[in-house]
C-alpha cells in the first residue's frame, strides 16, 4: 500500500519494521481484545493437554494452520489474530503530518490527518532502536 501526503511525499507500507508506522488499539477495545487473547490461549492449552490440538488448529485457522510441532508459530498466530481492533498510524517523513486510521469503508481506509505544531518528528520510531 502507498499513498501521497498533501506535501507530496509518498508514504509506503510494503515491508515490516517501518520507523514511520505504528499500530494502536483504542482504550475502549483493549480489554475485549485482551479477553479474546486469553480465551484463545486457554483453549489452546486445553486442546494441547487433551490431545485435541490438531482439531483446535484446524477449527481456528482452517487448512492453512501452523504445524502442531511449532509452538512459536502457533503462539504467534494466536496473539496476532486476537488483535482485531488494532488500527494504523503513519507519520510523513517529510512534513511530520500524522495519518490515523479511523476505519475501513468499502475496502478503503479512512484516515484523519494532523499537522504537528512544532518541529518534533519521528514520533512513531522505536524507543529501543532509537533511544532519545
């Protein structure tokens, strides 16, 4: 995906670990998403302990499920699918304008945009990779 900022800069989202992209979960949705995550992990543990892991994985993921031998892959998928309320934020690397995904409408993302009032930039960068 890519789109043009009003300043003319092209914002691209075609790879992982972008320093100008972030995800957020609205506070109103955080608890519900967390509950779903905990319920799915609990169901996974019960299925694994009872010998029904293959059936559990098929029911949850369908034909393209992670292999039952790869615990890391299973946990990654369980945590990823439960984050259903997450939306995206992008920061223009040129002007600092922030695009916050409001919702998707007819397959197109709707963003609210905000211009910074000062010169602070790179607000979405990792604090681990880029300590201040």
